[in-house]
C-alpha cells in the first residue's frame, strides 16, 4: 500500500512539474467566479468568544535572526512560558486574520473591479496562492484552557472564536497522534480544498500544502517573538480529528497539530459565552453539531486532488537512515561571497512586517537596481528557518530538505546568471551562465502568466527539493512535509523583503523543466518547486491600505 501511495504522489507531482508543457486535467476548465466560496468560513448560530484585538509590538526581525545567527538553523527556542488567550489571539490575527483593505494599481487582469467593495482585497500577514486562504483553524480546548473546554473555529473575518462543541474532547486529538502528548489543548490547521480548487482545480493540492507551510512559517516567527514554544506535528492520523470536526476527509482534513500549554495571564478574561461545561460523552461518539456555511451552490471535487490527498495522508513510515540523505547534495564550485546581511534593514517589528506584507504582482520597476546585499539578506533570513524536522523522534540535527537558488537578472554587485545559495558560507555557487539572449528574456519566455514583466525584476529565487529522496525517507506523507518547508521558506523571504522595503511575489507559473536545465539540475533528482520574484517598487504609487 505504501508503494502504491508513493506512485500516486509521484505521478501527481510529475504532472505538476510538467504542467507548462502538458496541461493537467480537467482541460478547458472555466472558473465560475459568481459561485466561488466565501473567503471567510463561518458557522451560523454558534456562540461567539471575543478575542483580544490589540496587537503588541513584537521583537524585530533582526532580533529573531541574530538569535539563530547568520549561519541559519532556525530561530532560537522560546522560553518555557506558556500560551495565554492574548498571545493566541496575536498569533491568529497576525498570521491569518484580516488586517486591512488594499487597493493597488497593478497589471493584474481583475484590477478594475477591485475598487468595488464586493471584490475588495483584504490583506493578511501570511501569503497564500492566489489569495485563496484555504486553511481553516480550530482550537480544541482542554481543562487548563482560558476558555471553556470544547471545540472552537477561528472566524478570520471577525477575529472571534466560534464555539462548535462544549466539553473536553482533547483525548480525541491525542488518539490520532504518533506519540504520547501531555498537552490538553491543541490548535488544528485543516485545509478546505474547495476554497482553492474552485480556481486551480487539480493543481489545488500542490498549492494548498505550500499554503499550510507559509502559515506554519508565520507561526514559527510569531511564537519566537512572543517567547512561547510552538511545536508543529505533521505525522499523525487525521481520521479521529476529521470525525470530531464533522469533515468529509475528501473535502477537508486536518494537516497540522500544535499542542498548547497554557499559563495564567491576568489579562485573560473569563469566557463570556456560557456556563461551565458538562462532562463530554465518549470521544468516539462526539462530533460538532454545527455546519459551516457554504456560499457555492455547486461544490466540485477533482479526482487528482482526492487521489493525491488519500495517498499523502497514508501514515508516515519513516526510514531514519534515509532522512539524512534527503537533504540537497553538496555542490562543487568556487563560491561568490555575498555582502554581510544588512541587519539594520531587518530592524522592524515582526508585527509591523506581517501587517504590511503584500505580494508585488505587476508593480516592479527599475532603476534603481536591487543590490547584492539586499538579496543576501533575504536569502540568509529565509534559509535560517528551513530546519523543521517532522515529529518522528528524529535527532535535532536533521538536515533541511530544501535549497535556495538565484536567477540573477538585474542586480547591482552580482553578475547575471544562475547560482545556488550556501547558507553555511553565506555565498553563492555559480550554477549556470547568463542564457543566450539575456536573463530577462529567458525568464519571460519561461513564465506563462501575464502579471509580471521580467525585465523589471531584480532576481528570481527558486526553492528546490529532492522529491523522491523525501518520499523514500518519510513515505507518501513526505510530499506534505517537503511542501510545508517550502512554504515556510517563502513566507520568511516575504518577511525579509518587506522589512527591507523590497518587493516580493511568489509564483508557480514558470516552466520548471527549463528552469532546472538552466540551473544544471538535469540528471539529478533535485527539482525547483516554488519561485519568488524580488525587485523595486516605484516610490509614487496610487495605493490605498485601510488598516483595521
């Protein structure tokens, strides 16, 4: 069964990798924008638990980076302080809650209608493919929680907890975990496929698993800034949790679990939504009794998404000796030193960075050119968060699964061409000369969307991984683990760029086959997966950001 599931995952990822040349099924799919799902899931009729709305000024990106050091390895472990309702509210709102309404003049095809309220763009701290935000967050609160024991949904549109069930059912979550867990409360991150697949159809699963990683990347940074521990569990059986939350697992499923240990906080107020909870019935008989509102009249499913999800949800069978081999291989070559990271440019509070983060879309303009120092600062900060071993009893020195590459296009202080980033030496290893006809022309030829002009982009970052080696190490679940790390790296790159006031935009619209050839990856098992564009924005723009 494991081998069959791996084959399903491999076939799907191969289709994703070659989709610029061989379109994925279904062909000629048309998006029904009038029947799209709501961007904010809600459960009508539920009791509401207000969350603190004040956002504290958090540690700066410089503080978070220097705790780990420029060589990377992740942010320093947080203290033994516990979570409080105020800290949880900060984590939720700055990562996935609505922070502002944005209107920007850019080259996107739908820019004209964005001025109308029904098509408004509501900014959030974490990046999401297509701005779909398919992750849904649930709190399973136990006896020690600052709210009544039960199950809660985080309403991203209103920044409240919606109570779906009253009673301590934390044992249901623990029953699905791979190892014993002492916490009595858990934050569950689920993915609702239709919130993405209505637009991206079969491509959905690839996008949403990276969306999850971007959210976890925000949580890692926020937990460190709040000085509280955060462990994300990715290797577990989601079935008991899906049953508890009333999911059809082919439509929505739990992808990550975060144990929460609470501490008393005088700022926390008692839960105003009701009396003390009665003892819960046996966990296997308990499910939430509220149903989420579905705006779409017709909800479609896509066979490739269902098959890949079922395969990737297969319990992880980890081969410890293969885990170390899943890291990218050492590369030969004479390193090109990068300028030291611009620590003063990272001296902005994480809360401010997340509140102002945005995707560049068609706004890149040059000159002036992006500098090698700004590029190096972004690379160093992004790479410092790659180390996220899955919850499998693996040693702490488990290597990262990803590598960062650079297509240097228009950079002051760096010759045009392809490079691999070495975080240990903070240097670039040449990977290929400038393509014939110039880098900008090559990048434009490989980009099959219309919202960016590559001649205005300073550099394209590529995040790569060794899919087959990861599947050998973790089994089919490895696909989700790899994409989670890729998403986390992308989110950190967004944060580093935002702190430096550099434009950044994540894209999946390149021909991966040609991009890999240009980096010299032919004949290896390493492949590029996600790309990030870096460059300048014009100083004078017709933008509006209404802070909430």
